[in-house]
C-alpha cells in the first residue's frame, strides 16, 4: 500500500453544492480545501483533510452516502480506498 494517500482520488464525488459558501454537501469540503487537495501530498495533510470532511458529512447526515460513492470511485480507478485506513 505504498503511496495510498498520495494516489488517493479527490474526495469530490461530483455533486458540488455549497449552501451560502459553506462546505459542499457531496464531499464536505469548502472550495478552498478542495482546491488545495492536489497540493497536499503528504500523508498527514491528506488524512487530516479526509477526517475533516467526514466529520462535516457526519454532522450533515451524508457520510454513509459519501462513503458508498467514494469507495465505488476508488474501485473504478483501481486504487485502494483511503477510508479503510482512517
């Protein structure tokens, strides 16, 4: 699993709806956080971003849907899912 976090697909699942500039209802990230994902190459940085997104999605009641769609996306790209290592 070398490079699991470096090769992780973006948490964006293609919904992209941000009520009043807040976090996206699809991935739980703000616009700035989503843009910074590619620049965050180290494991602790990406892991922290995923944890933050999952916390927000849990609060919105959308975590289960995100995990289902993101795991499917990882499988389609033939990459291990980083959610298994959180």
